[in-house]
């Protein structure tokens, strides 16, 4: 049984309102391109989601070197998040099989988001992590809708791709639904951790600030 639950952190502070608005803009752009085409929508979703962990990991790595202080595991956790999201992308590339035009759009979107997210992280790491927290909230909603479409028969519950079976150590006869459930659980973890990272910045409980 999964202990998954949909959550939303209500924006109260200015930084949270800014982060939420950025997320809603990303969602709007995503809906323009793919709307309810869940597999192809997931390709774009995971392309963007694979960026923050790597960008944040790099900046925290450089900060730790600069300040000569222990990062207390933040860098490894952020890089693990990036790796996990990259695997989600690999899985959905196998499921959606995007055309070369769509792959080009993915690359352009990824390039643009790397620049934008890096700028946000430099200006405010707190807002950057809050953006990811809200973004993962939307991912959880999207995958919940995806599961609903599978359950009502609107999306075929095809066999799980081998890459997903191997990555999640699923049964050989696993289906698409089993994979989506696992991915949604990952997104829920990233949602909670990034909101907690943003909270830590709020409270100044950061490795770089500790003595």
C-alpha cells in the first residue's frame, strides 16, 4: 500500500507567492503544448524536473568549497534527486516515443530552464527550492490524473518498459500503472524535501551558515 497523499503548501509569504506564480506560469506553458497528452506531457515535465537538483547541487558544491564548510549531505541528496528525475525522463521517452521535432523542443526547453533556474537560485535559493516544491505538487496532481485515465480505460495500461522494471525492481509482468505509482511516490518525496529545503533557508538552518 502507498502512503501517498496530495499536498499543497499555501503561499503566505511574498517569496512563496513569487515561487507559486513562477510554477503556475510553467504549468500554463506546459498545458499549451500538451494539455492532456499525459505521456508526452510527462516528457516535458521530467525534462524540466531533472534540472533543479543538478543546478542546486552545483551551486551548493561551489559554496561548500568557497566557505570550506561541510554541506551535511545536501549536495549528494540534490544530485540523487537530479538522477532520479533523469531516470523518469528516460522511462517516459520509452513510453511516449517523441518525434525529432518534440525532442528538439525538449532540448530547447531544458536549455532555457537551466538558465532561468540558475538565475533564480543565485538571486534566492529559498525561492528556487520553493519553486521546485510547488512544481512537484503539480507533478503529483498530473500523475494522479494520469492514473485516473488508466483506471477508467482512457489510457491503455500497457506493459511497463524494461528500463522502469529494472530501475524500480518491479515484477516482470508489471504494467504502466505500477510505474506511474512509483514515479508519483518519487515526486512526493522531492516535493516534501524541497519545501523543507526552502524552510531551512527561511530559518537560516543551512550547513553554510552553521559554525
